[in-house]
């Protein structure tokens, strides 16, 4: 029987996020298993050709040993087992789960799991997190920015490198693409102190995840405008912008996205990885 600690912790996390969105525990659990196995295989944590694709790779086994040192590891596995039992009960009885009747866990963090149609346009892309609270969006972008901090380097800068004095400088476009894939919405373009800058609009909120390069608060989430924008970058969620117009930036983003995906996988944020891999 292969060690499944990492897989089960991922399933627990993604299941709870699905329940936050109103799914019953069976539907959320079933969906989470497929998402997590696919992401862990692509990240190299599971062996792709093993029975049921659940056997850890050597790197996966090392990661499991690290997870087992965490003080809340056993509690998270116990919660996974509880969710699995409840999912089976719902499947047998066909009834609603208690958490669904109460409207989800009532918690905040985590990532959205919906997949939007590529033909739905910007109007549908805005639905990703449009109805979420400012506190919830702040939790999302805080977790994403924490994973970005180790990724920022001169190798992933678009423009002049100001690392390590201003690590996020030159990464605003890369960060804005990642935020759009996670939360939906649009990418805004403007200038700050005569410097080109990109940030996001998610529903009624504007989000700037790299504002610290201007000696401002690192993460800014505001209902309304953070600053005036000049234009909207015409890219839909998960879509690849026209290559001929953005070739250099996209080459850098592919490198940035690969490193960020590895960092998110190390943090067991499989649901975030799910979104970043949707762009072809």
C-alpha cells in the first residue's frame, strides 16, 4: 500500500474549498481526488504509470517525510478520513450533507475551483471571485504572494532587475497573470511614478500584489480604484495572449509560472496549481 499522506492532504484541502462554494461533500470529494492526482503527477510527486496513479515518486516520499514532521499533520489526515466517510454516506443515502445545508464551512481562505468556458468572454471571466468579500480576496492573494516571494529573481524579471532591493519590481505583469488565473477578472495597466505597471480588477475590487516596489503596502485590495488605469489588457482568464505581441514577456512568464507552480506544490496548495496549469 503506497504512502498517500500528500495526496490525502491535498484532497482534504480541495474538498473543503469545494464545500465553501456550496458543493455537497460527495461532489467536492470526488472532484478533489481527480484534481489532486493530476496535479501531483504533473509536479512529479506521484508516479504516472503506477496502479491508480497513487504511488509516490522518490521526491514525493521525501516530501511525505517532511509533512509528517508538521504538528498538525495527523489532524489533517483525520479530517480527510472524516470527509471520506461523509462523502460515502451521502453517496449511499443520496441526501444533502450537513455542511451544505449550513452554506459551507463559513471559512475564508483557499482558491476557487470553477473552470470557465474559454468562449465566455471577459464578462464571464469577471464571475470568478466577483461576489467574494474583500477579506476573502486578501487571503487568496496573500497566500499567492507568499509563494511568489521565493520565485522573484533577475531570471524572472521583465525589464530592469532591482532584486534584492525591490524583489517584486519587474514582476507586476507576471503576478497579474497569475492573479487573473486564480481569481478571474481583468488585468489593468497604468503608470506609477512614470513606471509602467500592471494590477488586477476582480469584480468590484482592484488588487495589486506587487505594490511594494513603489514603497507601498505589499498587497493592496480595495473596493473601487487603487489608482487610475490607462487601459485594460485584453486577455481572458486562462487564455494565452497573442504570441507575436507578447513573445518576450510570455517566455519569461512561462519560466515564472513553472517556478511558482513548484513552490505552490511544495506548500501543498494543489488547488492553486490547478489554475496556473490551465493556460496552454
